[in-house]
C-alpha cells in the first residue's frame, strides 16, 4: 500500500505541471441512467462524491501551477447527498467541469518535455506495480496452497501416528499370543521330556536260544505289559514291574524205526519280574528323547505240547536276569511310543523237557538266552502332552 501511495503522489505531482487535466471528467448522466441514480441514494451519493473528488484534483492542479481557481470547491452536505436531486448532481458536475476548463486554458510550461519523461516513468512504475501486485497475488495463492497442504500434511502425520499406535497395539497383541503359544509349547515339551509312562503295553519279536542242536527255535511273537508305580509316588522311573507272554513254535527231528520224524512244538512262555532303571539320557545329556538302561530279575514258567498227539504236555520254570535298553518320549513325534531291546539269561529250576515219540527230549537245567525287540505304547502317562 505504501508503494501504491508513493506512485499515486508522483503521478499527481508530475501531471500537475502539464497544461491538461490530471484526470478525465466523466460525462453527466442523462435519461434512464440519471433515473437510476435518483432511485438509489447510495449511487447518487457516490456520484456526487466522485465529482467532488475530481474538482479537488483540478483545484490542486491549478494551485500548484500558480493559478487561483475561479470557482472554489464546495463540500457537499449530508442533505445534498441523501436528497437525490438531479440539480445537486449537475451543480457538482459543473463545478468540476469549470475547474477542468480552467486547467485546459492555462498556458503550457517550460517543463513539458521533462513532464512527459516523468509521465512515462510514472506509467512504467505503474505497470511494474501492476506486475508486482500480480506476483504478490500469486505468492499469496501459493502461500494459501502451501498452508493448505501443510495442514493436510499435518493431518496425514496425525493419522499415520494413530495408525502406527494401532499397529503397535496389534503387533504387541500378536506377539503376546505368540509368546503365550511358545510358552505353552515349551511347557508341553518340558512336560513331555520329563513325563513317565505308568502303564504301557509292548509288541515284541523274540528269539530263544536253547543251545541244543536237536531243537530249531523260530522267531516268535509276544506281548509285554509294564507297570511303573514310581511316578505315582514322585520317584520318576526308578522301579517298574513287567509281565510278558511269548508264543513259540519249535521244530525238532527225531529218528524212529530208521526214519526221521518231524515234530512241531507249541510253547507258551510267561515271565514276570521287576526292573531298576538308569536314566542314560541324563548322564549323556540327551534332550531329544529319553534313553534308559534297565536291569531286572524275575521268574518264568513255560509249557510245551505236541499238537494232534496223545503225548502229555510238559512244564518247566526258572529264574531270569534281563537287561533292557529303551528309548521313548521322542520330541519330534510327541506321541507316547517307544522302542526297546532286551537280552535275557534264563536259568531253569526244573528240567526243560519236550514230549516226543520214542521218549521225551530232556535238556536238563541249562542256561538259555533270549533276545527281544519291541515297540511299546503308553496307556497312562504322568502328564498331558497336549499343547493347547
């Protein structure tokens, strides 16, 4: 605004030295246009003030030129501005027009060339001012746009922060659930490693070596049940009791009346006893499964018969010393299953006799050995291995 005011002052000052009016005087309204001004008090007052302003400019121009205005300018009163009388409008027009004519009749000065140069400079300054105003307007638009986008940016940052907080909460909740699940899995794994079977059943394959060339013992099936009461009393796997049954087919050949007679015996073998367990997995620092070595002592009873004959069956009994290597609680499967191998030494307290044609086969009271491989399923585990 200060720049515009200075330019306006220069403009007025330089044009005052010219022998022509500083501004043009618009014509007096007439006809329909005059009726519009008379019907609107506001338009009428503005028109009167416009003529009054032009008269002041002409009067100032005359005074600067060293001339006395022939008709001093009169200030319009409030009544004149509000009555909307066309005579008032014509009077202030004639007042301005008289001063304009006096300016036109004034002789040209010696500074017309300089005045023209100054006028050109003022016009250039006016044009520059217009360009400057346009630039300022554009900068204001850019500033408004920048403020708008800055506000949008701040809103976006606020929304992003809110979303980040929500994501942090969701991430924490997910991690917490993962941690809880991992804790449950770890607890189940620890329980699984430390769990012990109280009651289990095993399927076995057995080979009994009678150390006698007259008998040919085949690999025979069997079933074994193990009861471990130690976990009930908080004693882990120290002591367990076992019972097993083996069904064996034994082939024998005997020469009777100059001919060989083949015989096939059906043998039932029942044994029971107790085991002491040594936890090898703890000694050897094995973590993926449980490995144990058992040493046991028990008794066995057996009988043999020759089917489809009238020969009476024979019975025997004795004591057995056994060693078992077993592995169970495999962490990869999380299933109550295990494998085992047993090697036994059998001592007969009653003669080992097999009925036969032409006289019984009596082996006396020998030491025999047996080897057993099996797979064992737990029917009663000390702790649950369920994760969830």
